[in-house]
C-alpha cells in the first residue's frame, strides 16, 4: 500500500511536468531572471514568475477543452486579483503535489498520511484566497457608511453623483473603498456607463452591503428616485447591519472562550488548588485545616 501511494504521487509529478521538459520553448521561459546588474531577483518574485509560466502552460493545455472557472474568476476578482486564474490553478497543483512530498521527505512519516497532506495542499490556496476576501469585505464595511454620508452631503448640496464620488475620494482618507471608487471613476472616464461601472464595483467588492448599495442606486436611477434620500436610507441600513454583526460576534465570544478556558486555564487552576493536597498525600502526611 505504501509503495502504491508513493508511486501515485511520483506519477502525478511526472505527468504534470512532462510537457514542460518536452517543449524547448517552455524550458527557456522557466529560467530565473536577474536584474540589470545581473543579481538574482527575490525569491517571491521568482516564485510569481514560475507561477505565471506554469499558468500559461496550463492555458495552452486546456485551450482546446476549456474548464468552466467562472466562480473562481469571481472569487479572484473579489480578492483584488492577486493573480490570474491560470496562476491560481498552477498554485493549487504545486501545493497539492509538493506539500505531501516535502512532508514525507523531511519527517519520514507513514505514507498513508500523505493522503491527508494531499488534501491540505489542495485547500490551502482556497483558504488563503478566502482570507483575503474576508479582510476586504471587513475593510469596506468599516468605511462604507461614512462614505455614503459624505456622498449624501455632496449630492444634497447639488453635485452630480459622479462628481460627488470624485470629491469624496479626494477628501476621504486612503482606504480600500476609496481605491475601488477611483477605479470606478477611471472606468467612466474611459467611456463606460455609470451603470456598468457600478456593477463592476459590486463584483470587485462582492459583499452583501456593497451589492445592496449598488442595487439600490441602480433602481433609483431607473425609477427616478432622488439619490440623496436613497443614500441616507442606505447609510442607516448598513449601520444597523454592522451593529447586528457586532452583537452576533459578542454572543459568540463566550462559546469561543470555552475551549481556551477548559484547555489552558482550568488545568492550571486545578494544579494550584490540588497540587498541595496531592503532595501532602504522597508524603503520607495528614491534612491540617
């Protein structure tokens, strides 16, 4: 059984990189570049180049039979697009193959456990991507009510919505939401309609609050509702959601504290309280009260 598992892992590695070593052009692409002075680039940059080359290689393999990756593309866009889809697939393949092999070589564990590390290597990139998306959503939720209030003030004073967005991005402190609003302004300056720019903003953030905000703006634009009134309602609704989320986290806190209390604090208390009693009994003495 152990030989079978090792053979499967080795065979997967060979199949993955067989095409790379059979195509001369691909071999030339994988070499690690240097800067102008001939010094080797950083390890992180070299790893990104390797992922890019492997991603382009996977694109060439799947161009005749493309795999539907719309959900993955949307998640990568919601994470700020740290890499493209092919690079992420290449990262998953590398993590799936190299993690169990590295664990087996370093720790010499039973090969049956390599199946577990195979699954861990497969889901690690997804966990990393989900963590980025969660941080971006939290950042947007923190700044969105304040930006909506500023937009409401600007629109109520007579400014157009896009002009108000431009003014707010100039006055508000630098943050993720301001950066995405500037991207939306750039899209409108390049010729996109306000409707399409707002939809792209909702896709890049991909949070329930932003989706509700964009949907309400589009509906108000279509129905002719005053935008100032809509912005005021949205600000109040988002604040209520944030307050409810805080209450939910506060209610979950005692349950989350239960495990550390039982594992780390309670044994220490028992040692402090029962330690002298146990020592007294082991010495054969009598307890004195």
